[in-house]
C-alpha cells in the first residue's frame, strides 16, 4: 500500500508508519501477473525499485543487503561451486555470487520474469551479474523448483519479498526442509528474515522454524542496517549443519574480493552475528 503525492512516494508500513522519498521522475510502472512494479529516479537514493508499494532495491544502499545476503555464506562454506538464488529478481545477489571464480553455476529462480527485465533495464549495475555465462534463469515458484534437488547445492540464498502473496510460501517449514535437503553436506543456506524491530513475530517465527528444521544452533541470525527498509535494522539467518558461521576461524578476504566489496569484510562478518540484548531476549522467549 502506498500514498503518492506529485513529488513524494511513501511506503506505508503496518498502517502506522511511512517511509518516504522525494522523486524527480517516475521511470516505470506496470503490473505483472504477480505484483505492481515501479521505478523512480530520486535525488537521495538514486533509482528505487518498488514492488506492490514496498521498497525493494535502491542504488544507494542495496549493496549492503546484497553483500550481507551472499558473502557470510560463501565465506562459511568456502569455494562453493553450485549456488541457487531464490527470488532476487533484481540480480543483486547473483552479481555478488559471480564475483567468486570458483563458482561453476549460479541458478536464479525468480517467479516474476518482469522484475528481471525491469532491473536489467533500470538497474544495470545491480543486475550486471545476470550477464555472467554461469548464470541460469528459472521463472518458477522457488518452493516448487527446490523440490527436485537433493544434496545438490553448496549455497542456497533466499532473497524473497515479505511473507505475503507469492513470498508467503518461502517462510513456511516445508520450504525450509526442502532447502535443507537440496544442500550438499557442508553446504549453507541464508534466508532474509525481515526486521526484528518492525516485524518481530515474523522474525522470531522464521528463526525458530529454521532452527527446528536445521537443528538446534544450526540457524544463526545476523544483522545489518539497510536504511531504506522499514526500521533499517534487518536480519538474515544462516543455516548450516556443518559450520557455526559465528565462530568460524577468522578468514581474510580473498584478494579478488577486497577490491570490489563495499560493505562486507571478516570483522563485519563476525560482528553481524553478535546480537543485541532485545533480539536475544525475543529469541529466548
Ligand atoms: N531484497 C528484497 C527484500 O528483502 O524484500 C527482495 C528483492 S527481490 C526483488 C524479491 C523477489 O522475490 C521478487 O522479485 C519476487 O518476485 C520474488 N519472489 C517472491 N515470491 C517468490 C517465490 N515463491 N518464488 C520465486 N521468487 C519469488
């Protein structure tokens, strides 16, 4: 839901808060089979992608989200070869994955092909990785696509919208189990698990569901600040039966990464898993 004046766009969150930006131009609007898609040019955030009235990608801060969705898992698993991204039609997660020369294949399973087309056109930098020859597209429901794989992937990244509409199934335990079964031994999965501040119940339910699926202490939430998302404090949950990402031995960034990352590094990795008291308390409840 959103309120638009002739110069401002607002995402109304929970009917009680608004996150707004001034825009200089609306570059695109269309309705796909799944959602309403808008792109704005803004002085503060660069270009902004809106799906069904919600902030999805901004040129100004999406690098934080994409680097934190991808690199903790890639660092934890180490020389991942086969990667699956579910959702992520903006291409930002894929662009981070293909920065690893050891990756042999990266499959993008995005239910809405129109999102990919729009982001290729309006967010060429964010979506640049989609042109990598190792990338394969699948326009399907990720909850259905994942069912066919057992022990297949080194890393699965779930870059979904909120748990509404087509995204809802990606927050349910049958999907979590299917992701777990699709991983090879030693593999890891990361799920975007919303805001512990503004979506406390969704966050707690997701982390507990993942903990129940991957095994006690094998689902580790971590945090990053994404200014354009409601409440800015955002969570991801890294699930691995083989590794504890929060206590991995300190890894240095491979040289090919240290030059082309703008947020993630080993210190950020470890600090992200250090949860504030209010988050620890809500998960202990
Ligand atoms: N970073 C954003 C966030 O945290 O909200 C998500 C970005 S990405 C644009 C989210 C994508 O998930 C959308 O393009 C949407 O079409 C896709 N999606 C939603 N449900 C899906 C499903 N069941 N299977 C595959 N893709 C799905």
